[in-house]
C-alpha cells in the first residue's frame, strides 16, 4: 500500500494563495452583517492604521512616490501589472485599474464578492490618505469587475 | 484591493475586532462559521468524495500556495494523514510584523476550522499546538481502527 510524503521548504514556492481573497471577503461580509456598514469601515480603518503604519510613515517622508510604488507592488504580487496605470502630476496620484484581479479570481471559482468588498479599495485608501495627511477621492468603481479610478492629492483645510 | 499576501494581518485584525466588539467566544463562533462556509465546501467535499485522501489533495495545494515549510505524510494502509508544520507562513509573518500586535489566539482558528468538521466525516485527530509561538505545529487525522 502506498505511503506518500511531501516535504517542502518555504523557498520552494511563491507565496500566492489567491483563495485568501475569498477569505478576506468572507471576513468583511461577516462584520458587515453583524456590525453594519460602519462596522466594516471601522474594522478596515483599524487594520489599515495598524498594518500600514510603515507605509504611512514612508509616504510622509517621500510623498506620493512611496504610495505609487506600494500600489504597483500589489499588482506585481498579484501578477496583474497590466491592469494598473498610475500617474503622478501636480501633487496628485491618479490610479486607474482596468479590472480587479481579485474579483476576477473570486468569480472564477464561483464566489460573488460581498457588497462591502469595495471598502478594500475605498476605506483602506481613504484611511492611508487620511493618516498620511493626503486627500482621497474614489472617482468611480464598477462592483462587477472592480474597474476603478481614484486619486490621492495634497489636501488643504 | 488588498493583495492576497496581506490577508494574514487582515485576518488577525478581524479576530481582534470581533473580540473587541464581543468576546473570545464570538471569535470562536466566527471560526465555526468559516469552517462551515469556506472549509466544508472545499476540504469537506474532498473528504466526502475520496475519504482521508482528500486531506492530501486539500493541504498539498493550500500549503504549497502559502509557501509553507512542511512535511505531509499520507499513509494509505494506516489511513492516516499528518502535517508537520516546521514553519507556518501565517504565524511566521505575524511574528515578523513587529509594528503591529497580532491576535493573542491567532493559531486557535486552525483547531476550530478543521478537526470538528472532519470528525463529522468520521476522522479523528491528534493536534499539537504547544509550539505555535515558534510557528510550529503538528496535526494528524486518522480513520479510527475498529
């Protein structure tokens, strides 16, 4: 009778477990269903403020270039750089996404993203901007494909 | 969009959020919810179809994609499946994120996601979570001998 053994070291594989997009969405949905829209925003604000504190410090030091590099790195990790266009002009970073690779993956395995999935873009970026003393505007977002445009800009009070 | 590689800290913050809103029991209810909503349609269906061999199919895919440091053994004759996690990429990542505090019972989710579900499919388990602070654990599922 067969005995199978698989022995792997971390360096043997690329870290890219796309099912985590589904797991992340299920978590957001759970919060939304129990704690409402503001609960989702509160949860993601806490996550962003905590997890992205080094990024926020980098943006404060180096400006929009640091944010541009961060966003580009996300799409490189997701092997989807071709869907992203970033433009820095006149103290503004414009981000254009032709389709969201996470939404495409989730749909490909039969998972429809929850109505709160947009907050991974809106609330997360809004919070990064706010903590880095920048303005943020979500110009448009297609919930079916994740096609989106948003901008970060120097804000004045 | 967050990258799927950023899920682990998002997950850890979710547990913290739920506990902050309620208590640890509410976090456990979330894990039970995920076991039903996410794990059962994947691992549960494989075990339903292929028996304990379904564990091999599920974890060899997941742990390779998660770039884990592991040894998995499936003994068809003994009907045993074992994972020795030499270095869990999730807990390992959280240990490295020194700028944020991870959930105090992060590794607790594994005990609630898998063993109770697989018991419904007739598999017993032995788990060792005594070294999770070092991102190490062991879990064995087996068909009980009659």
